[in-house]
C-alpha cells in the first residue's frame, strides 16, 4: 500500500515539474495597433510571458488603438519594457480607441 502511495506521489511531482519547466507558449492570434498617421501594424502569435517593445513606436509617437485578437490577455504599457504606472489590461477580442497610447505589451 505504501509503495503505491509513493508511486502516485512521485508521478504527481513529476507531472508538476514537467509542466513548470515547459517552454513559454505563444498567444494564438493577432494583436494590432496603429502607428504614425494611423498606419496599422501588429504581432502574429506573440510569445506569452515575454515583454514586447512594439516596433515603430517612439516617445514622441507611441502606438495607439490596440486590438487584441489573440486567445490571451494582453497588458499594454505606455512605457517601453512593460514598465511604468500607465497600463491597461485587454481581454481577448477587446478593441480600444485612438486615445489609448502604448509602447510595449505582454501576453498572459
């Protein structure tokens, strides 16, 4: 009986370790935003858990009007490197207007 309990415990621990050490997955879908005079651009199947500094955005011209068509929650930040106090959480399928500015994003 003890051997069986030990085996079940060992299998449970092994399953936990393997799931915790698996590589980061990608958010399936597309994340769009606009730059410059409303030029659309975006990310396809972005990696989850990694901060992405959005291409073509600058201090003077951040991106705007994000659209999250991925299957993951996106947290968008005004500052680069997913830092700062100005951020917004976007659920899958969420679209925000031109007033929201962003320079980086991380997907859950």
